[in-house]
């Protein structure tokens, strides 16, 4: 069962993510090869018509698979893994993005508008990150107070 690489056009790393998912799909036992092709094509294209063409099946076949509970379960799991992989990639690229913004901000040969935009982006994102961190902490404290009120062991009581 060969893994087909999708390399048509520029896909910004999507081919690698789909190829990784194909490896995960092989772990599923007793999954027909045609169903795997349809699943892989759906992950790559997202549209029934394009997926059917890529998998070499009719659109009706794709729709039938989409109605099958086991196929749905596997499709959802594969999509979740694809999203997880994309999020992990974005997280790895965050430092590069910040470095790029910093480089533009400090580049005296760059237009002033680009430098201001980079500085503004850094400030806005930094403030958002601080706010998000504070909100997470507040939510955690509320969870602890609720758990304490419900008598959950190890939970802390609200301070007056």
C-alpha cells in the first residue's frame, strides 16, 4: 500500500502532513484500500468532487463512505491529527515569525510604515498573550474554588 505524495502546486507543507497521516491510517486494521484512498484524498482536498477524482472513485462512493460510522470515526480522528500537526508546525514557526518582525522593526532601511507595523504587531500580540495568561490563571482559580465547594480532595477554598 504505497503512500501517494501530493505535490501539485504549492501546498505549504500540506503534503508532508497528509503523508504523515497516511502512515497513521495504516495502523487501522481491516480498512479497505479504497476507503484509505478516499480518506487520504478527502484530507488533502476537502471537497468531495476533487477527492473522488483523486481516489479514482465516483462522488456517490465518497458520499457513501461519509455516511459510514466507522469511516466517519476514522476521518474525524485523521482530521484531528492533521490539525494537531498544523498547530505544532505553527508553534515551531513562532520564534521565526517574531524574529522576522524584530528584524523589520530594527531595519532602518525599511519603510517607516513597515517598521511601525512590525512594532505594533509585537506589542499587540504581547498584550494579548499576557491577557490570555491572566485569563487562564483566573479560570484555574475558579475551577479550584468550584472543586473545593463541591468537596473535591486537594482543592483549595475561596479566599474571602
